[in-house]
């Protein structure tokens, strides 16, 4: 891969000025507003290409090498998109203006471009494999090129929320309302972090014998000024898709640790060491993938002044999708600080005893599916008993989720579970409504 900046394509009208991107030799975003290319009457479609995790390349190999990768992507786009018009819109976002309104033409071109991007790139002795989300917005009515780019971008956002497949998607008019609503919500979420619209609620983790809180799990909520309370299942995926997860995660961690620090002056709790409850905070795969994760983590913990032994983090099984090696160093660094690590939702997806052996863990949270089926299925009870026995033999802390009835409590205690969480004890509540004592006999 060459290390020099390419010259403009001699067939391209963009050889200098603000319509030329000097790094890649492609047209720039200014082309989208050009009177020569903007009229909708020309029946032009747009293919948008959004590279995945390009920040990690810059962080790992440096910005100079990152520019070399972008240069190579530009070269491949020129080759794959001819005779159509390739552009570089921003750091890792590219577009192709297609002189056709035909869906089949655009899909075939998008597939060729996608294949070209995925070809390995040799960089200083390393082999890089790029991936991207590709959105297509077909020429439609009097829409401008900028409006088509917006539609293609909305389709990519929807694509990322659905997972890895497919990686090429066409904007559909039937999805317009849903996509616009999602885009509006993602913009609102960025503002919510700055305007203190997010709040934390806490649900106790309870000693089943004494009914007293040993700790509290921090659960983020969004109080939207117009939409009201928005559940995390709605906005956390948005944070992950829009690159806000690291910022959101740091905010949650800072707030939860600060609150736990404040509990030190409160009486009446059974709690952990010294009778003071700990706090547990969920950490997502997006946070663990962030090169600055440990820096952010240390900053949040240090800002609060909380004793690290009074903090537990919870990771879901989804972080294991890319293997233990991808998350093990970060978890080991956290444990070295004195913070405990729990594997949440155990038994729902990627879990295996092998993962439990390999991961640096202090405990496991049994998914609510174990609890839910205990009283109705002999097979579920036998399975839960086996899991509980094995976890006990590994000397890991065990917490059962989803307790909703006295029957659940009795069954879990008979299995040897000592810590539980669920509506039977208390629903999540704001910090000022928490009760540390007698949670099984009072409500929050």
C-alpha cells in the first residue's frame, strides 16, 4: 500500500479547491451542495459507506498510518465505483453519487464496493481487515443529495442496531417515521448527558436469610422532557450505535460511585464490609472496546473517592462474543484496583464453564430464566442445582436474579443460593427512597 497522497483522478472535475479531498483524491462533501450535481432532476442515488471502528486503527497505529488506510480506501472506492462519483464526507465516512435510480444498479455497486473495502490491507507488517455499514438511498422525488445522504445514514443506523447481517441496506419509505424518530432520539440523548436528564435508580442485592441489602445495582433511566421516562432497552442501544456509550458509561459509573460514597454516613444497613452497602454497575462491550476505558474507569473511581472494594462491575455474556482474550486484560486491570467483577445474565447466551474458568471473575449472577422456571419444571430445578453446585465449587459469589415470589425464595435457598435480587424484595428506586434494612418486609 503506497504511503503518498494520491493525485486527483484526471477524469474527475475535482482537482483542487474545496471540492477536492487532498487526503484521498476523491471529491469532498462540498460536492453535495454543488449546483452541478445537486438537482434531483438528474435522478442520482447515494451510497453511504461508514467504516467500522476506525478510531481503533488511529489509536493503535497512529494517525499517520490511519491516513494511509483512508488513502487506500479512497483508491479502492475510485476503482470499484467507476464511472460513478466517489466522495469523502468526513473522517471515516464516504459516499458514492450514483447516476441511476435503479435499485438493482445501486445494490450491485454497493456489493462491489463492500467487497473491495473488506480486502485485507497490509500496514507495517500487520494485516488489517476493515468492515463497514453500507446504506443506499435511491433517487426520490425532489430530494437533494444531502437529503439522500441523510436517508442512507439513517438506514445504516438501523442496520447497526440489527447486528452484523446484512451489512448493506436500502432505505425504505415505509421506515421513514421510525427512522426519523430514532435519529431524533439519538440527538436528544447527546443533549441529555449535558442537561442532567439522566438519573440512576438502585435495586438491592439482598441477603436471603436476613432480608437486608448487601449492595445495590445502579440502573440508568432517562427522563425525557417531552417523552417522559425512557427505558434503558430503548436508549442504551442508541448510545452504542452513536458512539456515546463510553461517555454514558463513565457518567453512570461516576454517579453510582459518588452515591455509594455518600452511603458511608448512613446507618441501618447490613451492607458489605463495615455494614456499608456496595454498588454494582453494568459495563458494556462498547466500553471495554474503548482504548481509553481504563483511564475513564480510574477517573470515575478517583473522582468519587470510593473505596474500590465497595464497587462491583457486571458484564453480560454478550461481551464474550469475540472471545475471552478481547476483554480479559481490561477485567484483570479492574480487579487489580480492588474492584470485583460479576458475570451477569449467566445461562442465556455464550456462557460455558470454560468461560467462567478463563475469565477473571469474582461472582456470577444467575439469569432470571433459572428463577422463573424453578417452580414449574423439574428439569429446570435439576439444571439450576447443577449450575449452583459448580459455581460453588469454583468459590465464586452467586446472585440469583428475578425473584418475584416467596416460592422463588424458598426454592433458591434450598439450592444453596444466599443472595437474591428481584421485585419480591424491592423494585428499583431513586437513592433517596432506598431502605437498607428489612427489605423483605417493607417497600421502597
